[in-house]
């Protein structure tokens, strides 16, 4: 008998465009799970783990999540992104992923790569986003090595993404890219002001950051087979939630 | 004996980021070939075919192109994008693609899909960009069907991309997506002002266009498994050439 699990869900919204990473631009629904084993200083979804979103968090089964996706998104989607927090804290998430696959829905998921789950092998587009020094977190290389090995052996479509705020982060990104040379590698310009509420001010700030990152990477001989992307949703909708 | 071909090259630049389509954000060198069998009213590289770029066009061998890429880009790249005009007008382009592969360089190429070339099967990331009604061009569906079939049979990594300016273009995009349902499908917001020289004015105009396209696609039940992207380079650098 399979025990039906419940997952801590803090928000379900969409369809909207995925604003970043390997499937940037994809029309998708978002499921945001609560809880994280990290506490990055610049976390743009701290409400998933700092207690402030506790009241919004509901314990839902896969079936209930699927129903709510349908209620919110109608028939206008065929792709779902699971984000957090860190969804890799949830051991039985295959119940949700398989249920979505049954409906012909593709599933993307992002995690920092601190913990393995066997259901990683079911995810259609998996992003591992190890955190650079500016986050104040420390990477567990042993865990990350094991995850990359298993995904590579499983021939999954996955990628690495490093958010870059400064020179130290860029050096960290280079070391990640060197360590996992064959894995699709994305650099993302960091949003260092997750409180700014004026969208135009934020836009120009984020664009300057992105141009800096582009120019730095273009000049580098250590970063050649890489992709450099912004957070498109932040350019368009600023720091608002639910986009 | 292989005859060494010469190709009409109008510009070689980079490294820069690919601003659009299936490998958006990729660090790449650009080779732009001269000549097109179309004359889209909003063509953003009309200088490749309207006579205005004639003086800049040089007939180069694959070896000369590879040398010039190295002279311009140093050792800071491992990806090359071939664009036009329509590079599919050039029958012996495998000489260039194979030469680049010999150096471990990945090759992307974009064409409107009006003509097949056997070397399409060598391209690492091929974008077919059939032109919507606003271009004033007419799609040759027989040619496009054949191209899509051959690329599918060859198990190549390719995608369809339709630039959308208005409602009629969107209906065209839906018909393309319906016809080739299994092919990765990208929608791109069109730049309807390739003459605007004020970058900020252009940026806000392009962003409005992109938001319109995003909102329209998000509401559609006919466009679910799609990606909607801007032209990132135009947002950043406006209508300047060489970016
Ligand atoms: S790993 Fe992600 S969700 Fe967790 S604290 Fe860092 S940025 Fe926030
Ligand atoms: S097919 Fe491309 S290069 Fe040719 S006219 Fe149209 S937009 Fe310009």
C-alpha cells in the first residue's frame, strides 16, 4: 500500500512565463513548496522558510495540487514548475510528478543541490543551482558531485545555474563550471534589491547588473560554453509575487 | 577532389550573447552571410540583401572564416552562430560547419525554412523561422514540411520560431504550432521599429510588445507547450549592429 503524502505548498499560480534558466520563456504553472535547508541572505522567496509565510502554507496531496492547478490554470498549460524553498526536502514528491506525467504534463524543478532524491530522475528539466559566496552558504561538494553523477548516468536533461552578484561569485561560478565541464551551464545576474518596489528603478538596476555580467563573461577564456541570462520576470514585474 | 567554396560574409563579430530563440543567452560568435530569397518588410538585417551592404561583403573560404573568428574572438568562445540573410542559400556550407566541429566548436544556424540543404543535419542547434503575414512573405508549406520531416528523422536538435507583431501573426503562429506539434516552439515579440536610435525609447516599446505577447499567449488554450521570448540584444543595445 502506498501512503498518500501531503506536501507543504505555499503558492500555486500561473500560467506565466518561466523567467530564468534552462527553459526561460516556457509557459508554465508554478508550485512553490515551503521549507529550505539554506538561508541565503538575498533569498527572493524567504517567505517560504523564514516563518512569514507560515499561515499561507497548506499540506496538500498530489491529487489536491493537481485539482488546484486545474482550477487556477484551466486548460491553458501543459508544463509545471516546482520551486521553493527547496523541494528536494520532500521525499515522496514522485507522487506529484508521476500524477502530472499521467496528464501529459512536463515537470521542471529547481533545487540548490544539497540533497538527493530518487525522484530527481523523473524530472523533465532539473536545475541545480548551487549558491555562491555572496549567499553566505557553503556548498556541500560531496553531495553535489553525487547528484551530478547520478543525473548524468540517468541521462537526464539537467543544468547547473549559478547566480552571480560580484567578482567572488564569478570565481565560484568558474570553479563549478570547471568541476562539471560537460553539464549545461547557466549564469544568472543576481537581483540585489528584492525590496525595491519601483519597477522602473529596479529594471534599470537589473539591466546594469546583467550588462556587467555579460561583458565580464564575454571577455573570459574560462567561461566559453556558457549561457548568461537575466531574471526576465523581475525585469517585467519587479519584485511582485505571483508572476 | 573537393572544390573549396567561398561564402559571402557580410560580418563576423563577437563573442556576444545570443539574444533570442532556443539558445538565448549562449555566448557565441556571429557570422552573417549575405543574400536572402525573402524581403520581409520589417527585416532587421536588410543590409544583407538590399544592396546597401554590398561593399562589406567578402567571398571567404571556410579556412579564412575560421581564421577571422580567431582574430576577432581570441580563445574566448566555443560556439558559433551562422545567420543571414538566409544561409540556406549556400550549398557547400558543410565545409565551414565541419571545420568548426574539428575545432570542438558547436554551431547554431537560423533560416526561414524555404530551402533544404543536406548540411542542415550537421547543425547543432537549428532554428527554422517561418515568416508570418506581417512580413508580406508567403510560406512554402511543402518545403517546410519536408525540412521538418528530415530533421525529425535525423533526430536533430531543432526548433521553430515565429516572430509575432499582431493578431494575424499570432493566428499564423498557432497554425504552425498545430502543424508541427512535436517540434519545440518559440514565439518572439517582433521589433516593429528597427530605425529607432534612442535605446530607452526602444526598450520600453519592446517591453510593451513582449508583455502583450506574453499576456495573450498565457490566456490561450491553443498555445500551451510554447516558449515566449524577447530579443534580449535589442533590449540591451537597441538597433545597433555588431551585438
Ligand atoms: S536555497 Fe533558494 S530558497 Fe533556499 S534560502 Fe537560498 S535562495 Fe532561498
Ligand atoms: S528571411 Fe530573414 S533575412 Fe530574409 S528578409 Fe526575412 S527577416 Fe530578413
